[in-house]
């Protein structure tokens, strides 16, 4: 058994000590409502984490050509009238109410007026600012501490903000299925995997095993960023690309971090104890000065698959075009796949009408 979760709190004390005001429990989102069910509110609580802490270093020159500045890529409008981050918000809010959708950003991002504009409409208390980018490990775990403090019994979905997804409604149907699987089996972590169309060495690969739940399979192997030859072998074994979209119980993820990354668990505990107090900012700053950068997939998911493989599941996503727009080549490939590009009047960014039509699940802002 792992040690007690954070300062020796037990499950009931976490609920009793939940702060009020902005931290108070919100109403069940319509997407979570179920008829003829009584006293199931806590079991249906769904939260989300949007990852927007990246710097987009590889795309800096590309963004400068489009906009004339160095705005991080997730805040850039590549498709339609929304940025990648705003598309992510709209996608996630199909299942999760805004007051339970937490966004992690970097402190230096707030120096951009465009970033402030895009975050202005977020519910107070849901934008979590990290001092610096320490990769996806702290980028997920810092907002998870806020989720765990406010909604310790919740199921949580993670959404990177730099992905392009053409068939958004169908993709979110898969996320809904992942939520359902986690609500049936609270110890599982469900990853969404898409069908590879090339041996991409910059992606993670998940080899599915037998079906454990309807539409959800056990994970036989998880490999982060394999060499091209190894990627080909993984694809031949039925390997899927890891989208980094995943669903888990907040408590389960905290327990897994405790098991495979004790130093990070301790940092998280210090932050958790300080949330909502006058020392919160100092606690976060101190933890980030002490902690090493950590890739969530490489350091945590790979170890989860070794330490407790029965917890790690994969949900294959079919008939959805997905791409991690982490490079100029992937963006241009996606735009070329979508059809001829046309410039949008009054903007430097090139747009693609066909891509907008394929992405019609995200209507334009007027």
C-alpha cells in the first residue's frame, strides 16, 4: 500500500476540508446528467486539464512568418477564427463544464496580450500558472493538484492544446467512452490511441492487448519516441499512436505517481497542502526550483506499464484524423491533406476552407 495521500489526509478529511467559494462543488453538467439516479453526484464528477504550458520553440520561426511575433503556437489561429487553445476549450466543453476545466500556462505567456485575451473568459480559479515549463510531467500534475483539492473523487481527462482533430464530435465520443470505462473501473488509466499512417519517431506507441471492457483494451507495451525501425515493428504489432489524451480518476493518478516517482509525489504534496493559502505561490515556486523537468509519457506512463500494467488501458480511436502540430511539416501536411489553402482577409495566417468544413464541429466565432 502507498503512504497516505498528502500530509496524512484520509479520503473523508479531503472532502471535509474542501474550500468554499470558487472551490465549492458545482452543479452537474448536462452531459453528465442521468435520469432516475439519486445521490450519484460525486461518481459523475468529470474534470479536465488543458495543457498549454509549452513554448512551441520549434515553431517560433514559422509563427513569426505568419504573425510577425513569437506567440506560442497554442495561441495561434491556424484553422478558422479560433486558436488551437480555443478549439481545445470548445472540444473539451462538450463533456466538461468550464468551471471544472483547468488550464495550465506559463508565467511568461501572460506577457502576450493575445494570451490574456484568450484566457480572460475562463472561469476564475481555473487557470493555473506555472513559473516555467518543466515538460508534461509537472504540466499535468500541477493542475491535477487543484483538481484533487477541489474534486478528489473526480474522473479527469487531459487535453493537449496543440493538436488538430478533424472529426471532433467523433473523437469526443471516444473520450466519453473512456470516461465511462474509468467510472466502471476506477483503478484504470485509459489512453486514447489513433491508427498510425507512418513510423513517426516523435510520437509514443501503445500496443493493445485483449479487450478488457467494451472498446477498451489492455496495454501490452508502451514505448515513447522509438527509433524509426522500432516504430515500424510496433506498427506491425498493431501499435497505436498515443494522443496524450487520457482519462483517469484523480486519486488513481496520485497513487501511481506515489509509486513510480516519489520525489515528484513529495513536491506535489507540498503544493497540494498550500493551495488556497497565502503560501501557495511560494510553495509552487520552491517546488519548481527544486524539481527536474519530467516527460509524463517517458517517466511515468512507461513506468506505469511496467509497475502495474493492469491499470493501463488503451481505447483505439478509429476514423478520426489526428495530428500533433508540433512541427511546421505536420501543420503543412495537414493543410495539404485538407485541400487548397485560401488567405483569410485581414490576417497573415493562411486558412483552408476545406479544413474548416471538416472541422465544422467547431463553429466560427462571430
